[in-house]
């Protein structure tokens, strides 16, 4: 078993993603992985999806 690559994780979070140290240390590993793109490209909302959300949550 290899140790977790904290140097790479910290470089990603603090340098590339420009997170504050507080925000970085509050992340879970799945959250950091998602921010790094480990789960692939997420589909965006369509214009119709946004309009439906605006009707449902009009604030």
C-alpha cells in the first residue's frame, strides 16, 4: 500500500484550484477528486432546465 500523495493533493488544491487552506482542509477526498476532474466531464444544464428551476424556486 502506498501513502496518500499529499504533496500532489496540496499542489492541486492550494495552487491550481486556489483554495484557501481552510477550504482545502475541509474538503473530503471525494470532493477533492471531483474538483480534480476524476469523475469526468459533468453535463451542464440546458436553458429549459434553468427556466424550470427558476419557476420552481423564484427568489
